[in-house]
C-alpha cells in the first residue's frame, strides 16, 4: 500500500515536509505559490485529503473540489485580480497533468488569452 504522505509531492507539501510558500490554509484546503509561475499570480489550491485528479473524483469529493474553487476566488479577491483570472484543472497527462494530487491552478495578474494552449 502506497504511503501518500511520503510518495505524493503535494501530500509532502501539505505535511510541511517539502518547503512551499503557503498562501492560504483551512481545514480542507491548502494553497501555495507555484514553483514555476506562468502569471504574476500562479497559486495551486489542493485538497488536504489525497485525491489523484478529477477523473478519480466521485460525489463524495464534491464538497472538497468546490472548496478548492472557493478558496481560489477568495485569494483572487485578496490579490485584487478580479478583473480577470482563470482557474484550471489539468486532467490527465495529455492535458499536462504532471502531479497526481488534484490541484486547481489560479492564474491572474496579466491578460489571459483564449483558447488556452
Ligand atoms: P500540472 O502540470 O497541472 O500537474 O501542475 C503541476 C504544477 O505543480 C506545475 O505548475 C509545477 O510548476 C508545480 N510544482 C511542481 N512541484 C512543485 C513544488 N514543489 N512546489 C510548488 N509547485 C510545484
Ligand atoms: Zn497527495
């Protein structure tokens, strides 16, 4: 049985075993600065409970996933980027998912093109 807290990168961040710039934390959610930012604001919001990705989510995860998005909205409010920001879930390696602990990207602080690449 895999020990998520040691084998998963973001579980290690949440446990404080890997350094990260924390932005926000509550009972369900942890948020930190992306190590390779793609915009002036690039924050990752993750559920504290390990969940591989959206594909693996079920109805019992709905509250957690919703809370991640509400945390993104709150961070955007605090940073004054509400003129235009984007929340992104990359789902599967074909879409660029490289860390298999569900994370919402919050991107903002610059003009964001559409469609995304
Ligand atoms: P994704 O490609 O959607 O799976 O996103 C993974 C994101 O995690 C990328 O934007 C990486 O820059 C970011 N990342 C990887 N390792 C770390 C880390 N140790 N601390 C913060 N962000 C990270
Ligand atoms: Zn994890």
